[in-house]
C-alpha cells in the first residue's frame, strides 16, 4: 500500500511540476516582483555578495533584505554553465520545483495527521493545483519560504522522532534567512500555546522549548539584518514603508468570495468543516497546530499585518492539509453505510469535483500574472543595448526593476520601499509625470529626479488612460523608439545652464 | 531526543550572584564611558541637559532638583559628565544595598542590575544631566535610608523632598512605590510615611506650580520610546520586552505588588512617554523573572537551552551596541559648536532665532540666544514655518514671532525637502546667508 501510494505521489509531483513548467515556459517574461530577485542573483553570481547598495534602484539607494533565496538560486546558476542552462531558465525551474515539492510535504503532513495514504494523496493533489500557487512565472522568495514553513511544521509535529529536532532547526534557520514572514509561524505557535492552555492539553516540554528557541532566533536574525530599517521606520517596518496610495494593493479588504475563489470551493468548505469540528469536538493535537496557524493568519490578515497574497497562500495550503481529515471522515461514514460502490465512487467523484473546481482557476491565475508584455521587454532590451549610459529613466514603479534588469538603467522608483523616506512623494510625482498636460511641470520633475529618458509602456497607457504623454514637443523630446512602447529622450531642462 | 552537553548556566550564575555588584558597576561604567571615548569630547548628551543647565539659575530656591543642577552648572561640561557617571554607579550600588536589605534573591537581583546597566532608559539620564537622573539618585538614597531600622528612617524625607520637586508624575510614581513597599513589608508606618509624602507632593504641585510632567525634549512616539530598537533613545531592548512578557504571565500570584506598579507605570507612560523610565524598570524586573522561568528548569533539549541563552545574550549585547552607536547623534558636533560660538559672538544679544525644537536647547545654552521654538510649545508654528510653500505664508509667521535669524544644522537640513518649504524659500532676497560651515547655516532675515 505504501509503495503504491509513493508511486501515486511521484505521479502527482511530476504532473504538478510538468504543468507548472509548461505554463512557466509559455512566456519568457517574469512577474514584475521577480526582477529584483533576478538582479540580486545575477549580482551574487558575479560578486559573491548580495547587492546591499543598488546604484540603479531609485537612482542609488541602500537595500536591506534576507539573501538566502538568492544565494540558493545563485548556487545553481554557478554550477550550471550559462551556455547550457541560462540563468533565466534556472529562474523558471527552481521556483516551480520548490512549489511542486509542497506536494510531498503536504502528503507527509496529512499522512501524519490522519494515517490514511489515500486521503493524504488527495491533499497532495489539491496542493498541486491550488490556484493561489499558480504564479508560475514568479521568481520570489515565497517559492522557497512556503515549502520551508510547512517543512518546519512537519518537523514540529515529529519532534519525538529521531533527528527531527535538528531538521527543524535547519529548516527554521533557513526560513528566518529567507523571509521576515516567518513571524506567521511564531504567532501561530503563540496561538497554539494559548489554545492548548485553554483546552487544558498537556504539551510536550520539547515543543515549548523549541517554540522559545524559535522566538528568540527569529527576533535575533531580523534584528541583525534590519536594525537600520527598524531604527528608521519603527513599527512601520511591518508594512515595509509601502506608500499609502498603493497600500490597498498589498493589504486589500479581504472578502469571503475572493478567499473562496483563491482557495477553491471544495477545499475551503472541507477545511471550514474540519476546523469547526476540531475546535468543539476532538482534541487531536496535530490538527490544533494547523488550526492555530489558520487563526494566526486570519488575525494578522484582518489587522493588516501580513500581505493578503501570502496569507491566502498559507491559508489555502492548510485547508489542503485538512482535506485529508475530511476525506477520511467521509470514508469512515461510507463504511458504516450499505452503499457498496463507495470505494470506487467516492474517489472518482472527489477527483472530478476537485479537478472541475481547481484546474480552471489555477490556469486562470497563471494566465493573469502581472508581467511586462513582450513589447515592453523588447523595448527595454533595445534601450539597454542602444543607450550605454546608466541614465535615470521614467517608468512606473512596478516596472522599475524590470527596466534595470533588461536595460541596466536607473529607475525613478521600483517596488522596494524600505529606507526610502520620499516613497509617497515619488509615487505622486511619477503619476504627475505621466498625466500632466504642462510641460514645465513635467520638466521640473525630470530635473528633480534627473530623468534623461521617459518610457510609455502598454501597462502605463492602461493605468493612466493615455496614448501618449500630453506635453511632448519636438524641441524638448526626441522620440528614439516608437512602437507599442514609446521611448523619448528628454532634451530640455528648467535649470539654468 | 535528550542530550547532555555541559551545563554552563548554573556555575556562571553562581559566580554572577556572588559578585553581581562588581559586574553591574563594570558594565555600567563601560556602557557610559564608551560614547565619550568614541566622540572624543565629554559633553552632555541630549537637549534636556542643556535645557536644565540654562533654566537652573532662573528657578526659585524651592525647586530643589534645579538647585542640584545649578550647583553643577558652574563646573565644566566634562566634569559634569564624570559626576553623572559616578551618580549612575552610586545609584546601582544603592539598588544593590536595598535589594540585599530586602533579601531579594541574589541571582534575580544580579540579572536585574546587569540588565538595568545596559538599558537605554537608565543610560540616557546619566549620559546627560536629566531630571530623571536626579530623581533616580535621590529616590534611591531615600529608600536606602528608609530600609534601615530605627529613627534614621525619617531622614529619608530630605532626599525624597528633592525627588518631589521635579514634576507631578514622578511624585505620583514615588508615592506608589512607597505604598507598594509598605504593602510588601506589611508596615503601617510606611503607609503613614507614604501618605505624608503624598501630601507633600500635592502641596508642592499646587503651591510651587510644578509641571505635571517635565518635557518633552524630543518628538515622542509610544512604541519607539519604549523599545529602543525601534529608533528611540530610551526604553529597553526588544529581547527584554519578550522576556518581560513571559515573566508577566508566569506565576503572577507571587508578586502582586509588581503588577500594581506595572499598571501604574503603564498608565503614566501612555499619558506621557517622558515617563518611560518607570515602565522600563518594571519591565526589567519582569524580564529577569521571565529569564529564570525559562532557563532555571531543566530542559529536555539541553543543547538548545545553551544555544537559546547565547542568542538572548547576543541579542541584548547587539541591541546595546547598536544603541551606543546611535546616541552619539544626541550631542552637538564640533562644527555645530563652532557655529553656535560664532552666533554668540557675531549676532545681537537680543536676536531671536528660529530652529528645530531639538536644536533650540543647544542654541539657548551655547549661543545664549532666545529661540522661538521648543517642544513645550503646543502650537504648530514650527511646523508651519518649515512647511511654508510661499513667502506670503512664511514672512507673517516670522514677523509674528519676531524672528531675525534662522539656524539650520546640517542634520536638520538633510531632513527638509530641497525643492519646497523653508529651504526653497531661503533663496528669496529677504534672506541672507550670514554664516555657513560644513552644512550648518545661519540665515539673517532682513
């Protein structure tokens, strides 16, 4: 039975990986938030250290971030020759491989919780096709962070087994050096302790000790990397200095419908049932840990202390794990009935229902990823090859890192806001530079940010509802690229010579 | 799953408990002397120091705390720095003696003293000439005498009287401390004494027109002022806050008095972050308790215990080291002092200056000039002047305040926007750059 389950698990893993890679390679672009990481991996591959001072971002600024994911990927870049496997190919493969590995982790967690291989395979199958995980062109730290978090929880529920303490410590260390969002699990542990105290459940001493260690280790690592950011921004560090104007993009008002669509309706309903049942009836300690994580994620999302995208991902994977408990209960129920065909019928119906409610949303998510268009990438590449200077160029903030990656040019702003005191002002100024009808106003801002070139991409056209800049004149703006994307050289200045 | 590495904690703490005063004093001395060595000039830290020195001669005799400041004001700043450091060490010694008299657990006391010695809320009053340093020293002197048996206890009122003339909030906390002490000792005489002190405090507040709380002397933020790692210049390390939370929720029945003090300190802190010292001390008490709750019992994962302890120690040390780096900003630089000296020698004595609230105290003390700004002002004139967009908005404000000069330190100029606001408007012909040195500027308003 175990061998058969392993074959099925391998099949699900390979299916998930194949689908993900096919979708990833269907376009050469990456999501906008990937380009920062691509540039860092490139820098580490060439210099050995992360780029904590970036000449191109905001035309020169300091950066503070956790570099493990970048080192991890740079390692693959270093050991594979560029002519055989270019870095961009590795950047497509590694994140999808990591996310696909969730299938294996979710299977083992579900198996530990329920003892049922079949139910666990269904959980693994759900994890393989969760819509919220289908940003296949994304090269972000979450690709490493999400599997690590669930690996940590798996090690935690296996603390009694040999060596799992060490696996836990290694995984936790890696998570702390990958993303500050590790505090999700710290808060989850806190709620786990609280719920256990309320329920009068006796905890293992080792669990409490590991939680204490995790708390201090997490705080210490974050303090080590972000002491300047903490000193500069204080509690606002949690919100990463995201400008108020775009805060709602990162911390939207969560709605039940959005959550159900992101998670997929059947795992959502099954998960809610399991949570409800566990809270009031059973005292299964392992489910309590994941329920605590659900509660902590919900509270932190409601308080807008964690980005919605991350919390929904976390939430949906936990619901996938809970599906195993739900399925096992269904099996136990049908065993008690006289329906003889349930052994074939139940799995078949479950597969059909899951496939129907998950595959299409997953493919839609993959299709609707926010990426630069091929025209924009082509234009950026041409711009980089044609104009050798690292001149400051106006693009929207989401395109900032893409511009720097493809063209090697300085941007006015990109999507990393920490340690930037004028982030809100820059957002306003960028909007003005795109929509103003007054040339003097535009030129004044170009002088302020030393903008030498301005680019109008399809995304900018759509965002600002413009076909072209309103203030373009022949004497002040020289068109150097005029296709779907327009690039102009700024010739005039308001400053005295 | 259990492992048995060498237990290093017990023998270390046994040694610490035996010699904890020595280690606390050495730690405090290093922490207090380090910034002076780094900067190379023994000035006082913090704008409050210069406010106190400048105000002390103008205060009536019954403001005993200011009289203490005035006796020191004739000394060079370097001498005052050394006296303050000695006062810190004496305070720690008296804390130790009080703890010994009250038979507080030596291990807990040792940890408390060590943590206090590295806490910003304790360091910053003694790196400058803060009223809080006077409060700490004289309150501890008073308590030390009070803990002695016999008639000598009544002499403690002399020292408490000095501590009562700072502000109403400090007096209130002192009364709360005394009442808690009386509850702890189950001594009715202490209650009567506490009542007498309370009456004295009310009288002082009403008759002497003491402020409800002295200050503020910096831009106040509830979170950053309490947790020094968030950019504040006082408070405690975040690691101690975590330990304190654990201590707060453990064995709460053992020390009800501390919870009463904690609530009192928390209420006072929310009322005014200037009272951060009180909540910091209570937090450190709970942090010491939390430390022993975590590390005293035997761990199932012994190696993890040592590693967690190491993390904690590194965290506290790292936090302190980062803080020591930052507090060097609380002194005027050598260039700023030169510019302030130029102002004193080259501008009219009755000239009124505009600058930031923080720089205003340096200007008042070093350049002996009147300023239109201070943290005690409740209006938004300072904000309006800095953010004025047009000269039509700016000049009426300058005229209203009779401002003839504007002083902008280099640090202040870096925080102001270049393309609008005051820095932009200084290009107007009515402003003349009177003096400039390494980014520190003095502008004359014509």
